[in-house]
C-alpha cells in the first residue's frame, strides 16, 4: 500500500542506484516541486547534490530567505546562490509587453543557470568527479500532459522559468514522476520541510515581473512586494489559504488615480487583488471572500504602501480572464 515512508525509501534507493558516485545539480525555485525533489535527492546522495538558486529579484517578500535559510536548515543541502537581480532588471529595462518580459526572464534564467552549472562542472572536474545528473521536480500530471516522454529535459515553458536548455547533456533524476501534487506535499512533510514551503500556493516562474502591468523597476517591485506581503498575511490570518487557490496581487504601474490621504490630494497607483478558486488552474472562479478581510487588506495596503491610493477586486472568472494579468 502507498505510504509516504515507502515512497521516500523506494526513491532514495532508486536515486542511489542511478547516480552512484557521480554528482547531481538542481535548480531550486522555492516552489513545492523543486524543493521536494531536491530534498529527496539530498537524502539519497547528500553532498553529491548541489542546488543552484538564481535570485532574479522578482520574488515575493521573504522568499529568498525561505530558500537560503529555511530550506537549507531543514535539509542540510549544499546551496549555490547566484545574485542576479541587477542582471534581470537591466535586461527588463524599458519592457512592458508581457510576452517580451517572459522571454527575457526565461532567457536570462537559462544563461545564469548554465554559467553556475559550468562553474560546478569545472570545480568538480578538478576533483575528478563527474557532474552527470540534473534533478527536476516533474510530476505525474506533467508527464501525462506532455505525452509521456521520458529522459529528456523537455519541459513546458509555461511551467518553469523558460524551461531548461534543450541541448543539456545531463541525465535527468525525476523522483516525483509518479506523484500528484498532494502526494508531493505529503512527501515534503515526511522529509521535514516547513509548511511555508510544502503548502505554498502556485507562483509563476517569472514571478512579480508579470504582476507589474508596465515596466518592471526595482522601486515598483519593492512596492508590490509590500502590498503582496500584506495581502498574504491577512489571508493567512483569516484562515483562507486552503480555500483560495492563489491570490495574485497586481500593480497597475501605468495607471494613476486621484485620492485623498492624510493632508491632501494624492495621485497614486491602484493595486488589484485577484483571489481565485480552482482545481487545476485550467479554469477558475473569483473567490467570494469575506468583505471584512477585503476591507482589512485594502485599509492596510493604502495606509502602509506609499504611492498606492486605491485597491480594486478582480471579479472575472477564467475564462475569460487568465489567473495572472500578464
Ligand atoms: P494563467 O494566468 O495562465 O495561469 O491562468 C495558470 C496558472 O499558471 C501559473 N503561471 C505560471 N507558472 N510559469 C509558471 O511556472 C509561468 O510562466 C506561469 N504563468 C502562469 C499561474 O500562477 C496559475 O497558477
């Protein structure tokens, strides 16, 4: 019968047999799948695994720390952090078109990851150990959707930051290939990962870069990070994390409206709340959440986030609206 303990034991044995004494690398995003995949591989081969975390500066508040501190503390994994914020912001300067943004973020991610990977291969080479494996958090539904292919790094660009390079010469380690999302969460808990990681709601690979309607700048990211943190805090406090599939918080950076705050007239930006209920993100309905929670979020965001003087609620289903605004 299926138990998380037996899944972990089985996978640990399989990974040891597959990898042997060689080395593996894994791109960590902070998401559930890559975190659980990395944790299980770490349990199997320890320091033969190195995780790479590309800090692109598009994360939500506290997310980098969650990877760099909490995940490392929980797993003891060997982590290489690449601070690439400036590089991503430079590449995104002047760009407002959503598809352009996605392409740029995907492209830069691949470049940064390849560079980190090349450095690891060079370091390991000096010690005579071959880096031959790439760990991916592919789930069972991903395989079914993509036609059952095996053994290649051909991942839908929608689901990872740009996907990883096609010409990669690594063999894949995919310890979650037989699991559904809820099973992955159980395995993560079994491996000692904190709820903040294991129960995390979906978050797009391109991050806050596609939640700023308009050009992405550091100031706008900081503003959106504050507004998003407030919304998440209040939703969690109200016990709505399970009921709500996800709640994108969007900054309409090119829109301004007149308001009155403190001593007088303001001319600030609107923040959009997009709480949705869904089974699989293919379709979604806007969540009929309690007015008093909406009121608290609105009051706090307009009081605490400079340059925001209006909070609006998105009441569109999917279809016709996508969950994300870009
Ligand atoms: P949409 O906006 O298409 O989103 O209704 C459906 C689900 O996918 C997530 N999403 C992404 N996830 N990379 C990702 O890893 C992406 O480029 C991306 N775009 C959207 C979105 O958050 C929702 O859960």
